[in-house]
């Protein structure tokens, strides 16, 4: 992260974090229902999908100068604390129970054994995720950065765009579009380098080529990208065994780029002390929030709380508790490696 922080990007990171919490909290996915479908929840679920792609683009944008100049040494300097956090949080998620009901009826060992066996059914995929599914972000980020660094080290920077593009296309063809193409991948294509490399490359090239777009065209790009994303999701949902929910589609880069260029065009957006303060907690919140979501869902299930009420309070409760946990961990010397 650069020393000079751009307010709009800090603001964008916080909004993206809130979107991820909303996505993982499955807000309004049980109620209200329209013709038997949680249309509000489905819409919010899809709207939240910009978040991780935006994180990747920002990472590529900020890391470009030093990665270009220092290459492997800087990659290791950048990757080392992230790898430590990934390992430590994976261990935590392997130890802590998720299902309160199963723990009370079958015991802690049975609950954990069930989860460990589930992870071992797909060991290669688990390697690219870690102790809990959302941790895929760190291996994805580092694998994408590694590919770009290797190409820079070999003086093949002209191949960064085509290699990233090929990985992205394969990721889609063996992922969301696999029901049509019948292609397969040894790992779930959301994980690993398939999409991360392409999104990081976009930020990397924007910084390297000093690309900017006016606010007007950035908004148009965002709207067109989102409409394409939703159109693809609807099309795929109509296929045999199709799904409406997808992490990445062809519209994703255009949509995320539109948001990125809006933030780039309005650097003072969100220039408030609270935004700058909260932005320092974003990575820590991302790493710990899913455990809070899991426990929150356990509690509302036990208390039989109305799903609409539970959805309304999910994001503020999870965000607040996550912030408290991150700031407490940061004050304890023994846990300083869990957050950054």
C-alpha cells in the first residue's frame, strides 16, 4: 500500500468490505419472497460481486511501481506477511467449531471431524483456499502476482496481458460456462490464478500506462458491465442445471473497472477521518468476518429470529464485531501477525 492514501480508494475498500459481508451473510435470501423467489436477496447477492474483483484491481494498481522495479524481492516482501496471516487464520478456522447444534448433539470432535473430512475430499482445492472458503483471496492474489512477477523477471512483460486473458477465459469456460463447454479444471476456477491474474493485470496496466477515464464514461462502463453480468447470470440460470449465482463472468472486469475509474476520477470521495481509520482494518475484517457471520447465523437459528429482522441487522452486527476483534488483536503482541 502506498504511503499516500487516496481517499476514494479507501472509501471503495470499505464499501467493498461491506458488500462482502452482505454477500456472506445471505441477507434477504429467506424472506421476503416474490412468487416464491427471494428476488431482493438475489439482487443484493449479485450486486455484491464487484467487491473482490475491485480489490484485485486496486492491488495491481498500487503494487505496480515497486513490482516493476524490484520484482522478486518485492514480491516476497509483499507475500510473506500475507502468507503468515493465511496460515494462522487457516489454523484458527480448522480448530473453531462452526455448527453449534452439531457440537451440542454429537460433540466438538464429531463436528470438526466432519468438516476436516469435507476439506480432504478436495485436497487440491483446499490448498488454494485454506481453513475456510473465503481465504481463497490470499492464494489467488499471490498466485496472480507471482505470474506477473515471473514474466517481468524473464523480460516478457509483453505477455502479461495475453497470459492473463487466456487464464481468465479458461477460468470462465471451465467455471461458470462449464455446463455449456463441458471443460473442467483440477480446482474450482474462482481459486488460484485464473481470475486474479487478469484483474490484477488491469490495475497493473492502468498504473503503468497512466490510464484514466472521465467520470461520465466510468459510470457508463460500470452500468454496461453490470448489465452484461446480470444478463449472463440470467442466461446461465436458464441452462440445464444452471445457476444464477456466479463470482466472475465476462461482465465482471468491465463492471469492476467502471467502479475503479469512478474512484480514480473522484480522489476526494469519502475523505473523512472515520474512512481513513476504518480502511486500516479492511484486511483484518475480511479475514475474520466469516466466522462472525457463521456464529451470527447459528444464533439467529437457535433463537428463531425472523429472517427479515436477522437480515437487517446482519451487516452492522458482523461489521461492528469484526472491527472490535481486529482492533483488539492489533493491541496484543502475540496476535499482531493475524492482522496488518
